[in-house]
C-alpha cells in the first residue's frame, strides 16, 4: 500500500501542480485505504472519488491535496471542516494544522469517522454531529475553514466564524460548481475562483 500511496502522490498530485511539501508528505502518510469501505480497498489509491454510503463520497486524492494546499497551512492553525464523511480529509488536515474541528450531518458517518480517527491516532481532530451551516460557534474564530460538500452559496455564518486573515476553501454552486477560496481581511472578503468541481450538495439539518 505504501508504494501505491507514493505513486498516487507522484502521478496524480505532484504531476498536476501541487507543490506544497507538507501537503505532499501528508498525502503520502495518511492511509487512504483505511477510510474507504472494505469492498473499495483495491480502488483506494486510484484517481477518483469513491462511495462511502448514504449517497456520500470520499474525494478524489488530487482534490484533497489541492484544497489542503489552498488552505496555506503552516502548522499552528485551528481548522474547521464541514463534511467529515469518512474522515480522510480531516486526517490529512490533522498533519498540517494544530487542531481540526469537523462536522458531519449524517450521524452514522460521523460516529464511524470519529472512531476511525481515534483508532488511527489522529488525536487533534474533534468530531461533531450537526448542521454544517451553523458551523461551530463556540470554537470560533477559525484560521481556516474547508467545506467538502457544495452549498449554493457560501453561508455567511461560516464567513463570520473565519478569523481576520483567515482562508476559507469550498466548492460553491448547485449543478455548476466552482472551487473557490475566500480570504478575509478586516471587513474585506476577497473571493477567487480556482477550478470547476463536482461535490455532493451541502444539506441543512432538520
């Protein structure tokens, strides 16, 4: 599996322009096959998303690496992730930041991800079952926020929980989705489009 992971990083990630050495090391370290269903293990290091149940997916490795690089993490940050899923993106972020707080709306996915992350030793990841649109206000502000499901528009509640000088990375849109990066400076919010993507929709709690 280690050889497959190295090939994934070389052929799928470095080859497409991800250059952050810390991100490349994290992608080489986190065992993606631990975060996919047993019947998908043979596909774990291939260049595409995989189903993880409940209509959700684990993202394509390149997209995980790209979004991690766009966060510009240096190791001291507090990160909020919306959409825990299998826990894979949170595991990658845990090697790049100081603390990761991650929210999953589907209870069974969130609980299994929490158990998996604990079992694998990702002790700086905190999991909550809840509505990602609300964020995690009692832990705000966050230096970085990353969304792994696509809202029609970035929720203002999450922008409000972003620290001054912070970065938010997210898909945005419904049928046509763009990966965007928001940088917050005082009252100024600057949004840039990175590329077109396809994510599962971000849903409200009931």
